């Protein structure tokens, strides 16, 4: 039997996601799902909403003090979140 046309399930799913342009949306969902694990439970408890739009992560927080602290670490947050998503999903974090 010839195996030259066989793909693994992972490869087939990745191709399918690319064809239907869903791979970026999946990476965005992965990034949002990883928020608590990456940032910690305390920050996640003060997070009200997370939205990814135009390569920006919009984070709604209920604490002004925490917002100021996170503003100082934006570059680190971007790096950690992109690592968790497995690809460069965001290039900015907007704290509100």
C-alpha cells in the first residue's frame, strides 16, 4: 500500500483550519483561555472581560491599582500571552 497521500489527524485539522481561516480565531480563544493560568488567580478574579480585536487584547479590570500595575508590564504580558497561545496573536494590551 502506498502511504504518500496520508496525513496525520493533526496535519489534516491544521490544513482545514487554514483553508477556512479559523486558525487565528482558535489561537485567540487559546489566548483568552490561558489568561488565568498565565496571569494568576488574583488577577483573573479582578478581570471582568477579555476581548481580542485587531491584534489587541482588551482587558477590563475592576481595580484601578491593578490596572496601573499591569500597565507597567504590558510588554511582558504580550510575550507571555503569545507564548501561551503558541503564536503571535496580539501586539498590544489595552487596559480599561
